[in-house]
C-alpha cells in the first residue's frame, strides 16, 4: 500500500525496548573501590557486641519451669536460696510439728493427704520432731511404711541451736514452741510459702487447692474458730484501755469487736516474706496483756489479736469440725507427753485412722 513502508528490524526492536527497565550498573570489584561505611559505624558495632556480651554476666531475674506447659516466666526472689525455689508449679510443701514422739500420727497425716492428692509427687512433707530424737530412725520407719512419699524429718534441736534463746524474743518463742510452732517454722526454718498442718489430723481435702490462692500482702491464710468469741475471753473495755497505752506499732489501732471469731491454727497457708518484723513482739505483748489462766489460751488469743483483721480467711471446710469437713481430728491411739516429759499412750476413739494405716504398719511405727 502506498504510504506504508517496512520499518527496519533494528528500528522495530529499539521501539519495543524503549519502555523496558535499563540494566543495573555492575560494580567490578577489581576495578572500582568498595562503598564507604558511615562514619563511626564500626565503633558502634564493637560497642553493641561488648554490651550484649556483658549482659550475659548479669544475674537472672526470671526463670521458667520445663513442666509448665504455659511456659510462664517466674520472677526470682533474691531472698530465697536455690533449694527454696519450687520444683513444680503445682507443688505443695507441708510442715508439721509434734510435741510428743508419735510416728503413727505423722504416717496417717501423710497417707491421708496423699490419698486425696491428684499427684503424690507434688506434695512434700517436713516433720519437726522433739529435740534429742534421732532424725534417721524415724525417717526410715515412715519411709518403710510409705516408700513413695517425699518426707524429711528434722530434730527441733537444730532450730533451738539456731534460735538464740538468750534473747527475749528467742526465749518467748521456745517457751511456747508448741503453740507458736507455725511462727517458728516461718521465721527460723523455711522462708518459702508452705502449708502448716497440725500433726494430729486426717486430711480429706485436696491440698493442691491451696496452690492458686493469692495471699496478696497477707502473711497467713487461716480458718476461723467461732466456737468462742473474743468477748468470751476479755472485755472490750480492757482491750481499748490496752490500745491507748500500748505502742502503736504493736497493736491494732481500730476498735475491736466483741463477737470476733478466734483464729484457728490447725491449718495455715504461710507466706514468710509477708510476716511483719514486730510480729513476735506483738504476740508477746498481747499474751502478757490478756494473762489468762491457761497459757495456751493466752498465746492463742495473743496470736488472734496480733493478726487481727490482717489475714486471708480460709474456706470453712478447712476448719476441723466434723466428718464432713476437709480435715478432721486424728482418732487413733497416740502418745501423749506430760509437762514433766513422761510419755504415755492414749487409746483412740474412732476407726477413720485405720483407712490410712494397716495393722502391720501400726505395729512397726508404735515400737
């Protein structure tokens, strides 16, 4: 056709390539110099390496337990020893104190607790036996009856040696060691959270329920004993008079209530780190101020007044009352020590204890 001309092949190719991306410039390392780094970049890199390397020498602040499926970070408390760090997220450390040597009650306490536990390996026991006793023989006897239990037996003599009984505070604690055993354990023996249970008990509840309980700033969690009220022991006018004259650091500053229940110290969740520094002085002050005929009642009332309105209430099912509660009294035969140190056996009045201790085991532990 007229007017149409065939374009040269080279021209057509140039037309098709006009919008194409131009090839990037190639750097020939053997001809052209390398790009220059920013000023000071090398020094910054060296400083970063030194800082990161130095962080490896700082003490750890958190840790994770491999058993925890949630892989939660747990802060490390510098006041705790390595042995005080819980070995498992759901572990429960139980402490108990016996004033008279009787391994049957300890075996029943152990076996009843483990029988209700979801995992026996999550529960450990530490028993503090009367001073002068051989630690190993009682331990061997209990372990022969309950070989799968995690039990430690310690003589109270070790605590007495650590406790300076020459001081007013130490002498007061040791003079009433049976009543104040939860406080002695928390201040002198264990600095980690634990559960204190009276030795003459049969546990029917699940102690793992205590693990998720948040005590907040409280030092203890305890049930209440409302069989007698505060007003049954002392007049509120007398307490008010004592409050006005006592050092403010030792007493509860708000008015006391006449119908306040007393604390029950058969089961306690204890957080030693939250214990007040003047707690022992406060208990001693109140025990001397009320001065009841029974020393045990005086100490019990003194502890109630020292912890007044400063504790977390345990559920009522953890108060030893009847067969329907999570903890009941040991009802089997047991050894009882008189004030002069002599020991005699009292016959039991029930049969519940036999569920947790066979006749063969009873014969082995009672000798």
